């Protein structure tokens, strides 16, 4: 089914998706040291401080996992744009509401299909 979006809207969504991808790249680069292994050096870091550092590392790794998941969703949205399928629900083929895409340009499902999941 053809999308209800015009070329200008699709171009605007592409720009928003690419901007978010760039932002994700910057966040990943900026948090690389937070995700690195915590060294076992009892002289410089006490046991509780090391536990705090390990907890911080776990939080940073989880944030990175969420960023990678978001990156995948955005890349799939770009692929749908390239294939001419952007704006159509990947499950039922109906157009996704523009307001939904404005909130999440990576949305792949219409509200009806998303609510059934």
C-alpha cells in the first residue's frame, strides 16, 4: 500500500532520523570510558568504591544496549524510506498516523497493531 506521506514529509523524517543517529553516535563515543572494565586495584579503590564503579559500569552498559536497539530501529526506518515503504505499518500495511511518526520517526507499526502487542 502506498504511503500517505508526501516527499517533503519523508525528507523531514529522514533528516530527523539522521540527526538522532548522529546524536546516538556522540553519546556512544562520550560514554566509552564508563562502559570499560573496572580494574581490581584495592590500593586505589576501596571495596565499596569499586562496587559503585561496577554499578556505574552496568548502568552505562545498559544505556549502551538501549542506544544500540534505538540505532537499529532508526536504521530500519531509513531502509523503509529507501524502499518506499516508510509510513506504512509493517504488520497490516495501513498508513501510520503522521502524529505518531512525529513522536517516533522510527515507528514501524500503526497504533492498532502496536496496541495488540
